[in-house]
């Protein structure tokens, strides 16, 4: 066993709750019930999406998604016979940089189609669903919807690739419309992460399925390229946590070790009824696998609008240069953009 580190002891606040004490169990019916847009996008609509006139592709993407929504809605009311006769269901893929509004548009599409007809989840949630229910049961459950919306489509390993190409094929065969978002063009999925060239057939088949809509623009979160996370003094973190009964307080290293013990699909449940996440001893993350787990936690914090207060004695880079330049660079930059925005909210709360 590792010796307890001093930072960990300091973070143990008698009254505070700790994420590291939580081991959530998520029943499969909850996984299915949660296939809806996350809290941050609960009211995202086409009306609240304001295309930037400087980037024409935004209006084009919004118009196409509105048309897809109409098509899916019409399909819901079409007779069984007409449905059988019709051509391929629509499949669209929004590709673009960070914070340009892809998720906003995807959630708007899901809302326009309606909660009964649309299943909405992140790529990781769908792969996890297959892990929990099995492949056939997942297809059956998803095929009860007319649209399956997949946020953050990305292929991290060959297993994902084979599974997703099969899942998409089966859903399309059953007439389910597909909509996805990604920071990567479909033909380039997996590049730099695994031997994607060995899975070209699957990747190409997936890419061919989609109509790609490029969304250009600036990061709406208005975050300059951040490499540090916006840390604050640790006393400030403790004081803010003490003032908020819904807050949690964890030593960063202890939390990173805990994340290894909890399946990433449960990181959302880890945050149930948490209103502020306080961290102390925030420092650079050395290992890629640890960093990628932290990225998933940041994604779930962002989905749920949970502000973060990161306490450290100095504000250093969370991710190494090698990470920021490697195959997962987009994930890291996106996480920093999101974390920057959550840390700003945390600092506002603390002020
Ligand atoms: N054109 C827009 N009009 C209104 N709100 C927008 C627009 N674009 C983005 N937003 C808002 O900005 C925030 C960031 O957008 P969003 O998360 O949809 O971007 P994204 O492209 O999915 O980014 P990421 O690559 O990080 O997933 C959200 O709160 C979203 O509602
Ligand atoms: Mg997004």
C-alpha cells in the first residue's frame, strides 16, 4: 500500500463529503432512462441556437438538422407499409472544433423529435449500454426510438470500432435515423490512437453511412487556449465547500486513484446531488490512462453543470505537452476548455 500522502489528510474535512467515498451502482433501467440530453442542454433548441453569420456552415447545419427533425417526425406518423417502402433513414454527422455548438444542435434535434422518439447519449454511454445489456438487447431497446443521437463520437480502440459499426448498421436496417457529433471527421476516426488502418473497412463503412456537416466557428465558451486549469488557493476551496452542503472535497491524487476503481460509465452517478466539486493538491497528471479518466470526469461535470474549484499552491499544466500533442490531443484540449468554464463558475461561487 502507498503511504497516505499529506495532501490527502489535509483534504479530509470532518463535515465535507468526498467523491472518493462514493461507489455508485447504476441499474440498467437507469441507463435506459438517462438516454436524454444532459442538464446543461435541457433547454437547447433550434430557436436558442444563434448561427454566427461569420461562419455560414452553422446556418447550413442548423437547417439540415431541422429538416431531419421534420423527416423523423413525419416518419413517426407514417404507416408501417410506407415506412417499409421508404429509402434509408437520414444519418448526419456534425464535425467541428470545440465549443462551436455541435452538442447544442444535437440536443435541439432530440428535443424537436421528442423524448419518446429520440434516444440521446454520448458515445461512451452507448458502448457502456452494450456492455450492460448485451448487443441484441441494446439494438432492441434503441430500435424502439426513431432517432438515435450520439454525442462525442470517437473511436479509442478496435473493440469500439467493431461494435459501433455493427450497432449503426443494425439500427439503420431497422429504419432508425442517426445523428452524431465529433471533433474528428469520420474517415479519420481512431488515427493516432490504435492501428486504425487495420479497421479501415469498419471505419469506412461508418463514414459512408453519414452525411457529414462541417460546423466551423469559434469556441462559444470563449476560452483562449488554456493549458492550466485556473487554480485558486486551497483555503478558498475549503471555505467554499464548507459553505455549500452539496459540495464535495477531495485531494486530487486520491480522487485520481479512486477513478481507477470506478467504471467511467458511472462517473455521472458519482456526481449525483453534487453542487460543487472542491479539489485540493491539484497537480500535473503524469499517466495517459489517468489523464483520460480525468477527462471523462470533466465531461460528466460539464454535462451536469457542476462548478469546480481547483486548489493548488501554483497553477501548473494539468496535461503534459506529449499528451497535448498526441493522438488524444483533441480530448485534452476539449477537457481544458470545459474545465476552464467550470472553474470560472466555481470561482464566481466562491467570490
Ligand atoms: N450558436 C449558438 N447559439 C447559442 N448558444 C450556443 C451556440 N453555440 C454554442 N452555444 C452554447 O455554447 C456552449 C458550448 O457549445 P456546445 O457544448 O454545444 O459546443 P460543442 O461543439 O459541442 O463543443 P465540444 O467540442 O466541447 O463538445 C453551450 O452552452 C451551447 O449552448
Ligand atoms: Mg459537445
